[in-house]
C-alpha cells in the first residue's frame, strides 16, 4: 500500500520517516526492514517497509534525488537523537 499523495521530497523527510517507522509510530506489526526500491509498474522510486517475509507492509514515494542520495541513510539508519 503506497499513498499516492504523500511523497518524500528531502533527505530530512526520509530520516523523519525512518525514525517514525523504527519507533513504532505508524502502528505496523512485524516490521523487519526498510529498503529503497522502484515500482515494477512505472519505475517510480519508493521507500518500502518490509515484514519478516520481505512482503510490503507500507510504502511511500520518494523523489529521484532522495532515491539516489538516501541509500546510505536507509542502509545505516537514521541518526539517533542524543
């Protein structure tokens, strides 16, 4: 399920989304990972929230710039507030 009206436009928005997911703020169950991916239908980039079986629980569209520059942020995780 991807919300078509809610696009992540900046790395700061991506980081806030990662923190929200990791903190349980979206109420998703069995979250096992996050990944940047592209839609098989139209090639649009998105951030995928995956479960233990690597099935999509939730997705948010991202801009091409966020897709290209946010890979390390997704791989290493957001900076934790001190």
